[in-house]
């Protein structure tokens, strides 16, 4: 029974990675919506659920897209300044699936926000930071810490 559950988790992770890679490889860029930018709610007296998924229209759209296409692996996502993506993973994601998921997210993030250094922060379901992934445009390298 445990083997079946782990197999399902691994399969779901690879499906998410495949979807993200295919979507970004096939020109699945997120278009920016024309709307006024509202100031970030961070720092004000608001609940966690009231925060937007990004502090720019493009960031908002990309954060929403990440959650919708993750097939339940990502509970929440936010984009700040079009170069920092924070993701809260679901309990379905096992520890050995975190790094491949982060790599897939940074690749999709780079496709939508090119020509800049990027950072992807992966948080556990309890909102504790578990992995930081950085993409350097000059070296095209991904670093994990």
C-alpha cells in the first residue's frame, strides 16, 4: 500500500514537471493583463488569504497559473517584482521531489521573465522555507541552497 502511494506521488511530480516543461517549451508564456497595479498588501493588517499572487499584473497571472497547473502539488504561489517566486507545496510532495519541482518552476519562471536573475523559494505546507533556488542569467546556472 505504501509503495502504491509513493508511486502515485512520484508519478504526479513527473506529470507536473512534464506539463511545466511542455507548456513553457511550446510558447506557453503568460500574457500580461492590462489593469492598474495595486500596491502590495504586505505590511498592512490583512489575512494570509487576502494577499494577491503577485505585486505586478504579470506576476499575479504567473502565480495563479502555477497553482492552477500544479495538479495539487502547489498550494499557493506568489511573485514579487517579477524576479522572486515563492511556492508553498502540498503535503503530497515528498522530500526527494522538491528539487526537481524547484528546477521545473525556475525554468518556467525564466521563460516568462527572461533576462534577469531569478529566485524560487520553496516552502513546506507549514510555511517554513525548505529550499532556495537561484537562476543566474550570466552563467545560465541553477544553484540550490
